[in-house]
C-alpha cells in the first residue's frame, strides 16, 4: 500500500490531500523521525527514517501529523480481507505489505497480472487507497517488483525478463541486503544485483556465510520459499516490549517504574497468546547509545507481571554499572511454553499466591479490554514515569469499532 500511514491520514482528513504531509514521531518523546510521507512530500525529497528537521528543510510547508496506529491496523486488516477473496495463501510482511500465492486461483480470476490489477481496483474502490503490486515466479522478485513502479502500478518480473529488468538495479534494492551487507559487498566491487548474481557463490559463502549463499540464489532467481499464511507461521519464540524514555533515566527507581510498565505489557501479551515464559531478557541502551543485553531463568513458567518484573529488575540492578544514564529499556519473555502445559513448581514461590495473582491479572485484562487500556493499572504507574503517552486502544471508522 503506497505511502500507507500518510495515505490513511489524507483519506481521513481530506483537507490534507493536496498538501505536503509527513507522519512523524513525537520530538518531545524522542521519536522525531519521518515514519511515512505522501507523494507531494516525496517530490521534495522527504525520506522515511530521516529527522523531522531535515524533512522540513527540504520541504517548506511540510504538514507534520502524529501517527494513529489504530487506524492503520484496521485498514491493514481490511486490505487482507480483500486479498483473501483471491487466495487463502496470504503472508503479511508488516502492516502495509503481503505476499499472495495465486497459483491455484488463475482459473478463477485470470493470470497474475490480471489478479493484481483487479486487487488494485478493489482496494481503491473500497478503501480509497492505492497499492503497487509485483507479480513474479518467486517471493523475492515479487517484493522487488512491488517497489519498482509507484504509486498505483503493477510490475511483472518473469523468468524470461528478470535479468533485463533488475540486473542494473543497486544490490540493496533486493530484500535481505541492508546497509551493512551492501557496504560489505561494495568493498569487493559488487554494487548491482547483476554483479551479485555473477559472483562465484563460494566467494559469497566465505564472506557472508549462509546468508551470502541465500543472496546469490535470490539474485539468480532461485528463491523457492513458500508463502506462509499467518496462522501457519510457527510458534511464537519471544514476546517483548521496549520504550525510549522521554528523558534519560538517572536512577534505579525510575528504571524500576518503567520495567513495571513493560513487564505488565509483556505479561498481557503472554496471556493473550496463552503462553508462559520460562526466562526473562532485558535490553538496556544508555545515553551513549550503547546497548547491553542480559537474561536469566524465572523460578517457574509464568505470565505474571510481578514475577517477570522482579527478576528483570533484580538482573538490571546486578548487571548495570550506571556509567551512563539509561535511554531505553526492553523487557522480553523467552523460552515460551503453552500455558496449558504442566509446569515445574519452585519451593521458594508461593504457588497459591501466584495463581491468585494470575487470576487477578486475567480479570484486569477483561476490564481493560472492555473499558480501554489503562483503566486498571498499578498505582506506581499513575505518576509520571517518563514514558511516551500510551497509544489509544482503537479508532472509529464508519461501521467499525477498532480495538487492535
């Protein structure tokens, strides 16, 4: 979906349609970057990921809009419902992209290009948004094709024409090649997809390991990965939540309050997924942007926020040296098991008290889901704990009550 966040904002507020618009994070909350821009802003060179001041310097009169993720989630959901009219093999790739395997649908709807064009028309009619589609014989080239012509276009990359169409493109236009990998490839004279394809696979394997071999296969059109529907994507391996504080945290007390909030969010997600955590991991980024990670086992598998927070915070106190203030914190539940499984008890844990707390947590989840996030929360979190304002639970669209 083209310029997704910005397109949704312009759709919901028609007064923005002819203006230069960028959806940006909050400067006061230290998220001051461009998350998305519309076509009018794009013409002035505004780029996703750049600082707001850089975008404003390039584009006079740029309208800054805060993100509203409830709306984006709903539009994403409705787009996927449209895709599923054509195939049940739909693999999400972020909020605004999906892969569709339409091999089994061509007798019903026509070839890949016709299906892509039909979907573009339906999305425009029903959602008011435009999409760009790539049609190809594998996922890597389909993704690449969707990026070649924007907005509102279909690009077909076939087994016969892919070398002609893509071999002159920069290697980092292909999925799997980020800044670091592109820099590595450039150091040996590889700048384009064609040069990557022609390099001996052994050279890439030695330099980049298995990833190098995979990139060589991608460039040569040999990707054979399947489209995996979301419901078949495999078990969840970790659940985490992190925040960048609105100002640096300078004491253990301030970090404790943030960890209490994060642990509550992680525990809530564990309960939604019907999982227990066997260990907890924390990531701490300091004011010099140095990140440290630590992990430890929990005394027993649990989805209780208090137990997760206790072990996360104790670990922080033992491991963090306080040479610098803390900029951001992440709490992650790992070694997950289904909550229906029997769990090994610990003699140092009052199991009856823990189970009572877990029941209370479940009731609190029901209340917060019904009346809105934050209706019930620990008293410690009533005070200012230097975290960004919570996103609203949802947003209202005609005929929809959105609660992502």
